[in-house]
C-alpha cells in the first residue's frame, strides 16, 4: 500500500478513536437512566443509592433530582418540608466543594414506589426528551468549577428554604426550577445553568417582594 494512503488510513483511525472516546465521555442521558431505573426488577422501590450509582459523575445532579421528584408525585400535604431541606443539603455540599454527594445511609436506602415513579416518568418523559435535544456539555466554567458550584449551592439553599416554607402552590414551580438545576448538573450544560441562575435569582427576589408586601399588609391591618 502506498505510504500516503497508509497515512490517510491511520489518520482516519485516529479520528474515529477520538470520536468514540468523546462519545464515551459524554454524561449519561437523564431520560435513559430514569427509564432504566423505572424498569428495574430489584424490588418494588427505586432506591436513592441506585439512582446515585447510575449517574456516576453527575452524582450531585442525580441527588438533587432524587430529592426533587416527590414534589411532582401526589403525596400528603407538606412534602416541601422534607424535599426543601434535602435540596438545601445538596446546595450546602456544593458550597463546601465536596467531591462526591453525601446522604445518610438510612436515606440512601429510601426510595419511591416503582409504580408512582413510572407514572411520573410517563408524564415528563416527552418533555425531558425535547429538552435533551437542546442541552449538551458546554461552558464547563458554569458547572464544573468551585466558583460556579458556590453560586449554584447558595441558590439551591435559598430555593430549598423557600420550598420548605408553608406557602401554597409553590411545590411545582420551585420543583421545576430545581429539576432544571439537576439536569444542568447531570448534563454539564453551562448555558442551562446560566438560565437557571437567572430564574432562581428572579424567583428569590419575587418571593422577597411578596413577603415584604404581605408583612406590610399585616402591619397595616393590625
């Protein structure tokens, strides 16, 4: 074989190897892993420890996703009092620059009933797949650096506190915002994270203004 053709073949092989390595390094698709969990056959629950293991390097996003899911599943009133502090715990770990997410062992063994999880997934899967066509790993500085994690952590703590408060009709909006944070962390999408920061700051300011107006009304009424 002539030398120039041999070189072309070698370069083509190198390009193929580089593309394969790049594909393998991509984060797992959120919808795919959630579907795998819903179809698992280990027991009647989707355990948090299995969810965390499935997402690998996206562990913080997976943990946030896990603690946010109950806000979308019909449960007794007051679910925000549980999911809010857990979401704030994820934020605190990001602020402290932990390398791996931590959760008490008794909570790691907890989980959602598989039937409820499957119903939730059936509702959100079409929207999640549409969103995944838009998100991809980019702007690493917004998702994989200490300053970025600090900002994300502080915002998650604030959102977790708001979710824990007994404010009517806030579970879904705050839960949706935290779900977007989880996807940005899992998919390592800095653009989506920047959008989340903007939405979170606006939400926090909005709640602050509404609280101030409510206090003023109560003081005036008194």
